C-alpha cells in the first residue's frame, strides 16, 4: 500500500476514534494516546461480556479502517487497544 494511502487511513481512523469516543462518553471513560502506536483505553463498569463485545467490535473497526490487526487486551472493566499506525 502506498505511503500516502496509509497516512490517509490512519488519519481517518483517528477521526472515527474521536467520534466513537464522543458517542460512548456516557458509558465509558475513553483515553486516546498517540506515540509510535495509537493506544485507546476504554474503562467501563458493564462486565466481562461487554469487554468481549467491544474487543471484537473494535478489532473489526480497526481492521476495516486502517487495514491492520490491533493488539487488544481485556479485563472485566478495561479494554486496551494498541494499533501500529503506518508512517
């Protein structure tokens, strides 16, 4: 994939991630950090099944938006998504 397409996909992903953050703000505390990777942390109080649902939803969202498979870790009240952002 050409470098500029990766950059556009990464920019689009970040814009969509911000929209998701705004939509879910009442259900979750969501943090987005940018380093070499984009790290999105979802804190919630809805239990293990919600974490499992979000893990699958977010994984598909990232794969469809950026074209990379994210690394996702979950607990009963936390989902941490690490996405390697193309340069």
